[in-house]
């Protein structure tokens, strides 16, 4: 959601007094191009500068106190530019020493016998305040207690910016966003009052109220938008119930090399119930890595085929597409016409494939985002499945779905999505969860070792290989440098070659062509090599059940979800599997991550933790998730409010209240947002 639309008026910055071309440039640098932008450039934090009683202030706390100066300031320099200004003051009968570092000019403001205000860190045992802010006056204790902190990147002075905010507020119209009845029901303010208070809070309680109001506006607008988007989609979807041949499907299930788990059966049934109905299915299938989602997809696609419909399975990487195509072909034997489409399928072969697809001579197609190109036409597309769906943007998913007017949609993800996020991101989507692993799986044993313990790791790897098993070694992606990445991976590869012999070790990284990657993957899955050293390209979905050891180098560089995904590459058979995290973390978070990984193999627990530790943006990658970038609302913290906003948004649309004249402002803004979304 673009917050710009919370407020309408678009007034140029030069309307403001004292703003010339210089200041406009500085504001632009901060992403501010209009008065609206100024008004919505909210403080990221508030400093509490109300005067406290020093007798009750906690040690180490940042406090503001007032008192009388009783010793002349002493300024001393050390080095060329570093200095300390020290003086004593009497605060509530307590003698306190005040020290300011590198602010030599303060010396001239400190006058013996005057009453002054100081903000700084209180060191109780030494009776010292490490000053950060000095004022030669005493502010009224009720005045300006909360000082907003703006992110200004040194472009503007906070005081100067606040003046611009005040002016902009007086020149900007803020249309009411929340219908009166809701405002009354939830005790919310007017949006304008909320925005003003966010910039100029009188006290804690009004700030809290302003935040509540603003957050609700954001969530409410977002939920309204999701609702309207869904309605649009339902309107365009032809409602066709699919009459699959249940006996044929049952016969197919009989041919599978294993018995379905209860959870898999339940998933299949839910999908079947959906596709039988004359309504378009919109379902999320989530299940931990290795829980067996692929076979559920395979059964669904098979059912569609028996009714004369085509299915498409879209996956994020070529390797995964090939793996899926292969394992599906193995499941189907020769009962289905299945094809693979990636950017590596070229020339005549591609033309032929596209012709067959358009003519309905292909039942199922597996591919990467190559599937959403214009040239790809289906004859009768009835089911679209996207695997690891959070890796695709909202618009990519939409494009694929639009290739089949009546196509049912199934999203599969191995990153279990906390309920809070599922509601917010997927709104009206139905959710099926697989919480059961296929029988006979032993939980993966995870342990954490330091880099200096690599010799032990080599020994343990050798032991596994002796048992006829295989191992993955994963090296981290190094931010912003694919080159370093490759170097790092190659170095690890060479070390493993020295330890185990080059003929047993393979290398996989982002700089290799897809043919090269395939060749290596192929050799690993045929067990021609025993160790695969790789960057995170194997992260998603690959399936080599004989691999029982996952070694992750510099594991602290990965988020919990990624670590869990990587770990899920092993433990795919009835053999005991191991995950070894190699890491010397330098931060608390890093240590915590390693510990959590060793404690649990439950992807749901991990994803909740990950969300907690990193925030939803990072969790999904903002761009790909379609997650709105809220200014005040926090999807995790304000989860109750999100639910309320969701229910109220639904009620407003269903009751038709959205079309009432008093809500026309709100409706116009929604329309605007829905239209901008189409552009991609
Ligand atoms: P994911 O949910 O991570 O996509 P997969 O579909 O790749 O998991 O399945 C993981 C492995 O488990 C595959 O080797 C698959 O053949 C196997 N598998 C799936 N379902 C069962 C089952 N019911 N019993 C035994 N093995 C199964
Ligand atoms: Mg999978």
C-alpha cells in the first residue's frame, strides 16, 4: 500500500515558507516530494525528555534532570579533536557530575549559579551524567516531554523539519478515513488529529491513541483493498465444477510407491472438494519441508487430466523445475503427457512444445517463470500450482492464473506462514496445513560446531560416506558480491577435494550455466559423487533421499527459515540424518539462532521465531511478498487489530456501506490504489 493515498492533496514543496531550491533538493533526498510526503514522514521514535526525579532513576537509564550549576565548567582536550566538558550541578539535593564529550561549545553555555536542564545517561555508582543534550533554560515539566526523532540523514536540522511539518499540516487536507460508527465503536480519533499528534505528541497517552488510530487506518485500508481485489478476481473467474474420474484417481493413488499420510489424504480431499464446486479454488497448501506436498499436487493434476483439463506447476528455479518434472514423470509412469518449460528449452523444441500445449496435447507442464510469458498458451488450463509461492510476486502469480479463465489456484509453501501473516497477506484464501511427516522418518539431529572443529566434521562426513550416504555442504551467499561468493565456495570445495578426493566432490554455484548445474545435480542424484559443495541454489525443493548429512558453513549468515529449508534437504528417507552448523557467531542473535536450530525441527515454531527476530519484511523479502509497508501498524504486534480491521472491512463491503455518499472519499482512494496495483 502506498501511504500517499491516505492523504489526498498534492501541493508542491515550494508552497512552504522558507523552502528554496536547496531545501527542496534536501527533502527530495529523503524521498519527500510533496506536502503529503512531509506530513507522512513520521518520527521513528520519541525521546522522553520530561524531567525526572534523580533519586528514583535507574542506573544506566537516559534521563533528563534540572538543577543548579555549582562548579565552573572545565574543558580539557585529548588528541586534536576530542574533548571533555565537565561541571557539577545540584539536582534534588544530589550532587551530580556532568560530562559532555566533544561538544566544547557547551562550556560557554554553562554559567555558575544558573538553573539548567541536562539529558544524558545516568551512572548511579559514580554519580555521573554522560550528557547528550544541554539547555540553559528549564522547560516547564509538562511541556514538550516527548521529542520526536526523525530520520533526516543529516540533511536538515530536526527543529527546521518540525517547522516544515507544522506548516505542511496547516496546508494539507486529510480526508477522514474511518466511518463514524467505527470510530465510535473502537474509540478512534480522526486521522488528521492522529497525524498531528504523531508529530507533536502532548503526552504518552495521546501518542498511544494517535498510533492506534493511524495503525487502524493502515490496516483497514489494506484489508478493504484485499477484499475488493478478491471480488474482482471472483467476478472474472468462470465458475466451472470439474468432474474428475474418481476411480481413475484412486487407481493412480494405488500405484504410488507409498501409502499416503492422513494429512496428505486430508489435503487431497480438501482440494477435490474445492475443484468440484463451481467456484474457483484459491487455496494455500503449507507443510514443512519433506512433508510430501509434491505428491498431493501430483494427484490434483492427475484428477484434472481425467476431466480433460491441463495443469501448470510453476517453481522458482530451473533445477527444481527439472527435479519436479522428473519425479512427476516417475510417479505417472506413462499415464500422462508431462512437459518441462524453462528458459533452457529453446528453438525448435520450444516451438513444438508451445504448439502442443496450445493444442491440448500436453496434460501437465512444469516450469519456471518462463510459464508466464505471452507466447505460452493453454488449450484448457484448469489448475495452476505455484510451489514455494512466496518467492513469486503477486503479479507473477496473477499472470499465470489469467492464462486459464477458470483455473483453480493452489499455492504450496514449505515456509510455514504464521497465521498472523497468512490473514494479512492472503486474506480470503483457504489454508490447508500438513503437520505430519511420512512414517518412519527420524528427526534430523542438529549440532553446532565452531570453524576450528572442522577436522571433526571431516571425520563425521567420512563416517557417513562409509555407510554409503551422501552429504551437502552449503556456503552462504555473500551480500552484493557474487564473485566473493564463488571464491568462497570454490575454496571450501577445494578443501573437501583434498580431504575426500576430487572425484567424490561436486561444485555448484551461481556463475555456472544451467547445463553445468544440471550435470552436477544429475551426478549427485545418481550417487556418482558423494559430496555436493554448493551455494544456496539447492535451497528449494531438491530431493536426494540418500543424502543424510547437511553441513552449513557460516550458518549465522542465514535466517532461521533458510536454515530450516536447507536442513530439510536431508532426512528424506528412513535413515538417520544430521545437520551440522558451522559457525562462530559474533552477535547474540547469531548465537540464539544456532541454539534454536539445535533445539527444534518444527518449521512452525521456527518461522514464528524468525518473524519475531527479523520482522515480516525481512522474513519474506518485501518486494516479493506483496506485503504492505506499514508506517505505524505492525503485523505481528497489532495482530488483534488486523483481525478487527479484516472483519470490519468485510462487513463494510458486504453491507454495501462502502457505496454510501459519506464514504465516497474512502472509496475513491481505494479505487486509486486498486488501479495502481495493475501496473506491476
Ligand atoms: P515437500 O513437502 O518438501 O515438497 P516432497 O513432496 O518433496 O516434500 O516429499 C519428500 C519425500 O517424501 C519425497 O522423497 C517423497 O517421495 C516422499 N514421500 C512423500 N509422501 C510420502 C509418504 N506418504 N510416505 C513416504 N514417503 C513419502
Ligand atoms: Mg517441495
